[in-house]
């Protein structure tokens, strides 16, 4: 079952059970997927239908927005809104790949450094280009960037 179909089925289930919050979040996810599809059609033709990896990308973007909102609400002292966003984020995360652990990300970064031949932080772009497709939706981009920077610094210092 495709991710799009799974979300559609889950909307029906949530409607039948009367879970209004879940229905709202899932409908928003479907809207985000449609927006991404319309945007993709501009470059890939009007008959283009998003595949699961593209859908995961759209959902990951939505999840990132939720995380940013949580952070902003907390800074503004609005814990009520932050906790609402967190409950929505938990629903969204059900449709993303299982998050990668620190060691898994480090292993992927290590492979990418070896593959690219990068030896200094100046070559970070080449490494990120190899890493991000492998961790998309399963690891925070900022944290991946920190790990790449750290490992490249270690490589350049000969540690």
C-alpha cells in the first residue's frame, strides 16, 4: 500500500472513530502532498504523480515546520500551543521513516566521506550531497550538518 493510500485509509478510520484532531492533521498532510504534486508537475509534466520518496519529503518538510513552530511557541511562553503542535507532530511522524540514531548517521557520513574523498570542512558540500538522500526524513538536517562538519574537521586534523 502506498503512503498516499495509507493516509487516505487512516483519514477514513479517524473519521469513523470521531478523532477530529487526527482527521485534521491527516487532511493537512494530504493537502501538503497535493501542493507538492502540483509543484512537481510544473517541472515533470502535468501527469506526474508523486512516488513515496517524494511524499516522504513533503511530509518531512511539514514535520520540520511543526518543530519550528514548537520552538517559537516555547520561546514566546505559549506552552499550550507548543503542546498542541507536539501532538500534531506525533501524528505526522507516524508517516515518516524511523528516525536514525546518532551512530547510524555517523556511519552513513563516514561512508560518504570515504566515497567523496573529502579531507577538509571545505568539501562539506560534496559529502552532504551524498548523505542527504540517504537520511532524508529520517534525520534532522541540522544535526547531519554538524556531524559532517565534526567528522571532516577530525579528518583534516589527522585525528
